[in-house]
């Protein structure tokens, strides 16, 4: 059974930094793209940043220049370094991984349970 476990959330003042981590565990054949999503109260879940297996990255415009996504393929872990945080970045942040359990199985999306990031003004 595959699990994605996030860590690193918490309370920070505006202008501060946090680093989120998400480790995928279980019997995994390969991991394709990994991504971070967030969902603020009353809002829909949105993608924040994504990274391919080869390291290509994409970001939502509002975090470009402030957030950095990276991954350690040997550890099946994805990170999100968040700098210059703003109150509007307050949300539950979810890890997503598109992965394959066996060489012959289809690619599927898995989700973590989320970690809360609160930015105070």
C-alpha cells in the first residue's frame, strides 16, 4: 500500500519561510511527476508547483520567485521551499504523486492527507 506523508507545515509570520516535505512509501515501481497543491478555506484545490521525474518544474504565477519545488528520487521525496510567505498563502498543502506500482500497471495519482500552513500578518 502506497502512502504519501507530508510534514513541515505550521504557523509563520508574513515574510517568513517554511519547507514542506512529502515522502512516498510502499512498493513503488516508479514515480512520474510529483506536485504540491493547496486548498484555502472556501476555495477549490489548486496546483502550486509540479516537478517531473527529470526535474522540470512549473509554478502557479502567484508563487514564482518565492517557492521552489525539488525532489530526491532516491528517497521518493518531494520538497517545497516557501519563502517570503504571505497571509494569502494560508492553506492546507497536499502532496500528489503520479506513480506506477508495477512495471505493467497503469500510472495512478496518489495523495497525502495534507499539512496546514498558516501565515499571520
